[in-house]
C-alpha cells in the first residue's frame, strides 16, 4: 500500500545522518526513501545506488552526491546488474545499506525474487557497516526465490503500523531494532 510505503520512506530518511555513505538498493519502498531524501535535501550525503529511478529522484539535489553503479539495465525495476555493477559496489564501503525485500520471515530471513538483483543487494550488505531493511507488512511471512540475509543481520527494520505484534516481538528477541513508521515503537 502506497501510504504505508511513503511513511516507511519518511521514517527511514530520518534515520540517515549527514555525511554518511549510503547504499540504496532498487525497489518501490527504497524509491520512496530516496524521494524523501530529495524532498528534505538538507543533509549532505553520498548515495550509491543500482537503480536508475532512485538516482533520478535525487539527481537535482545539491546536498546529495549520487553515484550509479553502472551495469546492464533491467527494465522491470530500472536496476543495474552484472559484473560492472558488482565491481562498482565492491570498490566502496558504506556506512549503511538501505535494502527493500520481497519477503521476510523469522526463519528464512530476507528474500527477493530476482537472482540478478540479489547479487547487488548482497554486496551492498557485505560492504556496509549497518543494514536498514525496509518493508511493508504485506511482505511479512512471505518467502521468495532468493535468500539475501538472515534476519539477525539487520540492524534496523522499518515497518508500517500493520506489522503483526508476534512478528515484531520475534524480531526484537533477535536484537534487531524496529522502527514502526509514523509511531514511536
């Protein structure tokens, strides 16, 4: 739901600090994080992304230095994939990675639909000091084709207010911080 994803975008943008190096993975929710960063445009930041649409969201913001990975263009989510994208991501270290997922469970962790996209996302996770995962509650309990990371790898999970309390408790028990968008969880 768009309203939930917009609130997740706002909450996530508030978590990012000035002068951080941030990797943002492709996706609908991460696009809304980028849109909020562009709207705010008061925090200087260096953003690296493998998504053309995310780069375009922030392209005209003087405080955001945006780097695209390069690579093969995939039309489904405007992603850049392949060896060029992978080399570009591996050449840098990030303070934080912001990753959207297609599915998230306690047991299977973070999952996505595309093997090609998953490689870039996995590199972002490996090269980052912290991981912020963003997802609306419709993805909770869903397992998709490709495993990205165990849930314990996440530092902060940003959810909407419809997230099931039992899931939130299980995540907190794993010592993962939860931010419920538009609330003070």
